[in-house]
């Protein structure tokens, strides 16, 4: 039984080693919320809320997630006992939306639950791999810079490259990259930059042998992606459109995609992520683990998730040094020959580096149970 008696909510911020640019904007500094939950026996579970500072990816932000967590979720969590983390999802089903706010706390419960079982989170979730394949994001709109990044990432061992594209930067951009790197596994991420009026432009990408094109159309769309998939050969991958299990069922019924990107924060936590994985596996859709320019806590949860059997494609998984000069974990996540080892210690397999957290912390609040 999980009996939470204290929660600590920390807002941290850290500059990226280099800017992360898409057609939607450029991220130079990353904020996030770190959740720590203590049970009555003194065990602690860690979660990370991956909302951004502004609503460019989804409508959630660090400030809105903090509000939902402090005023609506944590007061309930501190009064209720959970036999299993999946009960959290049912408990808060009536709280509309806010998946990233929910996920930050739900993942901390999963970490705590696994620790109390004395097992790794990967094992608790049903993971089968002891290492996962890593992919890199080429986050620039400049072709010269993109070529340099791909060369660097290839030397580091990343097994696929994801390119950020838009109608202002697609066919010629990818053509120049394919000329220099004809055999590197490439995928394109459009972040909803296109409409059905761009079918011919998107069909032109078929010649580049892309693994997939991610979220070409509207951020909430499932219907028009089905229309588009019938007209292009490149597999469509849905990202922003998939926020819950029902979205996946709709996409499967309509034939909206061949691949789904599962991001724990976007779908409201590990319980939903696991259900989506199972549903895709049953229906022979490929899945991979998406990234959110995370800190180490979220990366560790992603490693556990990506160890599940249907995650056959390289994910947005990277070592601690990829984005940060120094991450917030007690030891770095490391990559060797394009693969990252899945932790085997109880829970997520990491603790916080308290010195580093204190250096980058902007705000801290401790909330306790009245029953403490």
C-alpha cells in the first residue's frame, strides 16, 4: 500500500548546451517541475513534469501544471492510499485534461511502488530489454548546421536522426542531407506545419526513404491524417494527436498512421503509456519513445518504458550530456555504441544529485499530510 505523507515540488531551470530550434520557436533554457513523494516508511519516489514554460507544444505550461498539482492533485494524493499506481489514473479521470501535471505525480508513484517491491521500474512494467536504442533530434533549420550535427551524432553512435521540417524547409533540406548521408536512418517531424493542401509537397518526401513523417497535420487531428496516409507512401507517425488510449483506438479504426510516438507526459503517465503500448502491439502498430528535452528523472522513466517489447524503433533517448553540462541525477545516464543500459536497481534506478538540484532550483514547496 502506498501511503504518501509528504510531497516536495521543485521548479528548476537550466540552459541547454545549444539551442533547440523548430519552426515553432527556439528553446534555450528549459524549466521543469521535479516531484518527490515520501511514504510513511520514508521511501521516496521521483517524477518530472515535462510541460514547457510557454504553450508552444501543448496548452500546458510549467505554471499551469504547478497550479493543478498543488491545488487539485496533491491534496487528494496526500489523503488517499494507493494499492497500485494505476489507481491514480482512475482517481483523477474526472479532472479534465492536464496530462503533464498528472504524469509528473503518477510517475513518482510508479517509482515509489517499484522501490517498495524491490524491483526495477522496467521489470514492474513488463520490460524485456536490458538496453534500448537511442536516436538524436537535429533541432536546427539551417542545412549546414544540420549536416554538422548529423556527423557528430553519427560519430557518437546514435542510431537514427530526426529532422524538424516545415513547408519553408523540407524537400531541399532533406535532399541536401540525403546527398551527404544516403544511408543514415532519417525521420521527419513536422509539428503540425502542414495541411491537406500540401499533399503534393508531402508526397515528394517519399523519395527520401524516411522512416516516418511525424505529425504533419493539425495537433488534434486524427481524421485528416487518415486521408493523407492513403495518399503518401511514407509512414505517418502521430504525436500530439495522441493524448489518451481512446485517441489510439480512433487512429487504428481510421487508419490514421502506421506508427505512434508514446510520450509519458503527453498521455498522462505510465499507466496510459503501457495501455497504448499494449494496444499498438495487438494491432501491429510500431511505437517508439518520444522525448521532451527532459532532465534525468524523466529520461529514467523513459528508459523503463522503452524496454517494453513493442518499442522496436530508436527513441528520443540520449545520455545526460546530450543537452546538459550537468544533469540532476546522482550519476549520469550514459550511451555506448548507440544504446543505453536499462537500470536494474529498484525503481528508476537513480537518485537526485541534491547539490545540482539546489544550484538550478527556482522554487520549492513542501506539502504534508494532515495525518503525518
